[in-house]
């Protein structure tokens, strides 16, 4: 058994059995290998390994969204949102689907692993309004049915969400800071004299020019937020909804923590019922 994604990623999905506690019982449910294409699993083996160990999975469109939700969770914790638990501590794994068309395709995979599944994607281009969704669809035939909850953003790109829902004061603090960096995109003009009305478009251009997880610009933007209300509403509401959802479905006590328990059981008793452990299956079984 292992709690390590570095170990788990060495195995094929059909050779992994996630374990969890239900009261005093240790329960294992093999992963449905048919739900994942072999090439997809090999390409994203680290992400899948981390998701297997998680309590819940938030599927997002790309690397920038990964950084956004991680940075926003940091901000909620740093700014002292009452009762909020950081996604790392609540057992939420962020999964990069790599594009908007595959976010919904991964939901059934994680639902088959008995995970809470959440999804976020941008408003499709050519549409006027975003969908404010409070739960999964009832019909199993719909592509969103595997989500416990999902959200469509009010904008066609995450950068537009950030700048439109961030105050002028925060944008000014952000641009004042990043404009002095050596890696600032010099083709985008910003000075202290730049009018407030132009800050949104300038900040959006900067974030797009330095998008992804190889640049610290998104984290720097969130670092300039000094109150919870300054966190972009859409991102904040998604994280708070997930936090509340998980709080209403608390993990069950392990119930098997005696010193006489076998080593594997003792290890399992140190995690709660929804935290996953992986067991390579004997091919002869």
C-alpha cells in the first residue's frame, strides 16, 4: 500500500485499488480501467495519482486555472475567511484537463473512483450569458451528470474574469509591482500615469502574456488583495461552495487505530474515510 503519488503513478489503472474507511470497515473499489484511455493515463499519470489519493477533484481547463484556484485558496486562508479550509487540507485535487472540451470528459472517470467531482469552464465564445449552476444535472445522459457541482464562468477567459472582478486599487498595486520586474512584457505599456479606465485592459494583456504555471503573475495579483471582498467573486464563490459542500459530507472516523492493528490497517486508520490509499493488485488474483 502507499500514500505516495510517486509510487502510484508506476502502476496501470487496472492494477490500482483505492481504499477508504467506512466506519470500522476497510473498503476497496478497483478503478475501472475502461473509463480511461491508456495513452491519457500515461500522459497524465501524476495528475491521476494525486486524484486517486484525494477526497475530491476540481477539474479546470488549463494551467492558468490551476494557479488561479490555488492562489485564491491561499488568499482565502491568508485573509482569514471564517471556517474556510484550504483545498490542500480539505483533500481537493486540482486536475488540468488541458482544454475546455475535455473538462466534462474527465468527470465520469473520477466519479467512478467515488470522488466528489467539481468542474469549472469558461463561457463559450459567441454566447451572451454564463450559466450559474448549483448542482449536477439529473439526467445521466447529459455530459455534466457526473459532476457533483459545476460552474461556467461569466467570461470567455479566466484572465477576463480576474480583471473584471478585481478593483482598480488592486489592479494598480499589481501593475505598479510587476512593471518593475525583469520579465515584464515590455510591449505592454504601463506607467503610474496610466488612466484608471485602462487598467483592466492592460492587466488582462499582462496576464495573457504571462499565463500558465511558469510565471508568478497570477500569484502576484492575488498577493495584492488585502480583503476577502477583493478576491474575484466567481473564483471565491466556487471555492467557498466546494468548501461548504465538503463540510456537509464530513469524513467518517477511521475507528481502527489500536496498537495491535496490522501495519496496513494502522496506516489506514491515520487517514479519514475519504482519503485514498492505493494497493497494486496481484495479476494472479
